[in-house]
C-alpha cells in the first residue's frame, strides 16, 4: 500500500491529488464491488459513491490509520448499502458475468474455467462482511490485522469470518467442485 | 498488507487435513484468477461531481429545514402573543361587564369627592367627571399593556426575519 499522496492537497480538495488517490485505490474498491456481486454499471456507480464519500470526508481523516485502510473502511460501509440499493435493479437485468469474459484477453479467458466462475459466484452469495473479508484476504493478500482495522473489529472476528466463509464456500461448492490438486482447475 | 503471509498462518486449516488445505489453495487460485473490473476512466471526476451534488442537496435540505423551523417558531410566537392579548382583553371586558371597574371608579370618585369637594353643591358634578376620567384611564392602561405585548412580539419577529411559508424566500436566496 504505497502512499505518496499529498494529504494536505487532498484535504484542500485538489482534483489532481484526488485523482491520484482514486488511481491508487480503485482496483481494491472495484474488486470489493465485484465480490459483493455487483455488475457492469453498478460497479462503476458503487465505486463512484465510495470515492464521493472519501472526497466529502477527507477533511476528517486524522491519519491514525493508513490512508488505504481508511478508504477501504469507507468502501466496506458504502458498497453493501449500494448493493442493497441496486439489488432490485440488478435482479431486473440479465446476468452480466459474460461481460467480464468479453473484456478479458484470450490468455485470461483460457485461464478461466467453470470451477473458478463457481467460486466467484459462491463468494458473491456470502454474507456481506464475509464476502468483503474473502476478497481482501484471498485476492488482495491483505493481512488479518489490517482487515480488522478496516472493519473496526478484533482480529479474532476476522478469523472467525474467514473460517465461516470457508465452511460456507465448501458447503456451496462441495456439490459441484471435486477437489483436485491445486492448479488442476486451470488445465480444464 | 505485507504481513499477510504471517497472518495467513492463523486462519488456515490444520495442516493435518489435506482436503481443507487443497480447498484453501483452490479458493486462493480461483479468487486471484478473477479478472479485474475495468475502471471507468472518469471515476475521480464522477466521484467529485457526485460529492458536490450530495453536498448541495444536503445544504438545500438543511436550509429548507431551518426555514420551516423558523416559520413554525414565528407562527407559534404570534399565536402566543394573540392569546395573551385576547386574555387581557377578555379579563378587561369581564371586569367591565361585572361592574368591577365601575366599583373601582365609584370608590375613586368617593375618595376624590371627600378630599376635593368642599362645596356641597358642586360635589355631584365633580364626582361624575372624576369617575369618567378614571374609567378612561383604566381602559387606556389595558390597551397600552396590549400594545406593549404586541410591540415586543413584533420586534422579536422582525429580528428573525419575515414569516415565509416553508422558507420560500430563503430557498430563492440560496439559489
């Protein structure tokens, strides 16, 4: 989480500094949106809502935690709300999962397989906090302590959330996924 | 983020369970293999625009709420003042119709007549004129009191601004 951002400029509402912040943290925020089951324009809208909240409250950032942690904390608060808001809209639209496939390069497409897509879909079906924890932990490699800081809960709670998420994913995927040696799914 | 590997040890399944370990690995590979969502090129601009729109909506909402509160405060102030005036007027009217003021006047006139009237022939005429002037004074005092109350209310209202239904002018000023 390399942060070479000018905090003073950010607090002044400098657009360039803010663009830098968005560029730096948008992959994680967009990933969190994805893991919450948002699709296409909903991801963009939710990410815009997250960064709008960041822009509005950047003046209150006291620097007690890393800027990234603070941004993800806002994201973890805003995205579930956005998800609930867009749920009705999302249910009316056809599943855009294919849109991701279309944007991917041929190499990425070859790497993807049915098992992976089932895992992604299973993660999206998890309870909100579990989905966020799984995304941050497994995809972004964020440590338990930092996730605890983001979610403002003890590290033990994060570990419990991860444990429960794993158990739930195993339950969901157990019917469809045959456990193979790691990496076997890629060869399909 | 750098201590991820050390933290992973705490929440990983027991090494003795190969199925769990394989599942963990499958999860990690599958989740990492997910393609990144394409970021909109104008995300920062959109976020700033949204934040400003939210701020503006907030400000409008705040102004509207303040204007409404002020309107109700002024209305209740005016109603309270009118109630006080009505009560004073009602009390004065009751006193007048029961003859309390007349009795007060006659007592006053009697006092006046004993202290001032030395001439027995002119005492009746003097008492009548004093009685009339005392009644007029009492009514005048009641009206002055009412006017004072009204003046205080009007002054307090003029200090907070004119009464406007739901702060229409406040909103117009904001825009």
